[in-house]
C-alpha cells in the first residue's frame, strides 16, 4: 500500500506566494494576494492572520470557474468584468473556498483572534485583481485556475503556515 502524502501549505506574506509542499518536497508555488492592511490577528482588523492553521472545510467542489460565493454559498452568478462594474462594492469570493481554522490559542484561535470566526479563507478572486500590491480584506486570494488546482490537491486537515 502506498503511504499517504503528508502535505502542508506555506504562505509567505513578504513574497506574496503560497507553496504546496508534499512529503517535504515543493510541489507547486502559486502567486497570492494577502491583506492590504498587512499581518494581524484581531477581528475587524482586515489583516491576514499569522501562524499555524488547518483547512477546516473545502467549499465549492462542483462550482464552475468564477462562480460567485456569498456566505460560503454559491449565488448562481458567474463573475465577469460587467458584473464587477455593476457591483463595485463587493468583495469577490470566487470558484473555491478553503476555510481556515487557527491552531494556536491566543494567536489565531479563540476569542477576538479566531481565524475561523473571522472567516479567513484561501479563495479565488477576479484574476485582474491579482497583479499589484496586497489587496485583500484578510483572506488569501488566488487566481481562479490556481485555487481550483490547489483545492483538488489538498484535503481538510491539511496544515497551513502563514508568516511574514
């Protein structure tokens, strides 16, 4: 019997990249966009939380590319530049969601620093928003094709380390 792959994700805020590591080997590196406000733990800060996390849920496995999600549910919309112009206030969560839960009490778990209760995700974003400086509201944004590839490569329970 083939041994199970041991994977984790390394998210570097300074490099704006997410690295998929399996059995201590780099499998793939993806560009990401993290929080415009930088690193931080507090609820309401709109910052990307640091430390060890786990993928607590995978959402959207059957959704089409560019499917729009609100409250972790597909709206039935497919993102387009025209939709973006019509609704410029929206924070677009597209294609797939990997919902993160913190593993470090007091840093990213429990109370006002709980990443899960802050709804911190790795998710798809309009591809045109992925070039330039960090711009998210705390989540880790990815290109849509990349988040689908990552989604298909990980399972709930996969560890995620977020650092500067």
